[in-house]
């Protein structure tokens, strides 16, 4: 465990004064230990939200609030955190139960994402916000060398799914409303629905294209409502 922590500290560019904090951050609840990483995960989530929000605010001084929110949502989520956790090789360092090990726990998105949040939470408690920023931002920039709307927003369906799962506990459905035109030049109209209610409709030359546009429209509607 000591060697794993030392390697992790090197990757983070931060050395812990309180080694118990980083040990706790790497301890999954399946271990049934007195202390696991759930509380640090809770804290790290809030810290990362602030760090990424400030980073985007400074990086894009002319972008409106709506676009900044979309960019943050694309970076502050389980999928993004999993990618960064893999960059840190956290899977090898996490303490998990034999049962979780058997279920490929070291490669699970939620487990890796939570561990990354917990590690940043531990850095924050041990060294403060500046050290947490110094550890997190280079990782985001390494994993996402091009942070912009075009690069990060290719998959609105995933973004919408993550948003609805987080805010409503359910995921959207897509249904074909109408199709028209000859086989070589068909147009499809798709609706995205949540709990049986139509959120948005869109047309495209393929069902996938129409779904993406509908998801984009729905995401923008829900995000606007969330900020009102």
C-alpha cells in the first residue's frame, strides 16, 4: 500500500502530510472498514465542481453562463472522472473486497470516479484549495488537451442521460415520430421523452442524427429550467 501511495503522490504532484487521509480516499466501502472514501467523495465532488468552474471561467472570459455550464457538465461527471482515474492508475491502488475484485471492481466507472473525487477531497483537506487545484487541473488538461464545445459536445445523448439520471433518477427514451422521403433521402423525426413526457423533437437524415439534435434541445431546456 505504501508503494501505491508514493506512486500516486508522484502522479498527483502532491505529498500528503496525513497519510491516513489518502488511505481513506482509496478505501472502498466494500472493505467494511471503519472509514471508507464515501465522505471524502462527497467533499471532492464539491471541490471539483468549484475548481473546474473557476478554471473554465478564467479560460473562457467571453463565454456566456450557459456555455460554461455545459462545459463544466461535460467535465464534472462519472465518465470524465473515470478517465482521469485511469490516467492516475487508481484502479490498482484502491482497496476493495474480494467480492468486488471478482466483479471487476477495479475497472468500474462509478468506483473509479468516486475514488478520484475522494482523492481530490483528501488533497483539499490535507493541503487546501490551491493544492487541490494544482493536482486536478493538470490532469484535466492532460486527459482533455482540447477543452472546447466542439470537442466535448459530440454526444448530447450521453450528456442528457447523465443530467436526467442525476436530477430525476431516470434516463430518457427516444421514439420515432415520423419518417418521410425516398429511401436514398429519408428524413426522420425523433422525440426524446422523460417519464412519458416529450421533452423535445428534432429532424435529421438518420435516426441517430435526429436523436442527437433532440437530446441537445432537451438538455438546453432542462438546464435553463434548473437555473431559473
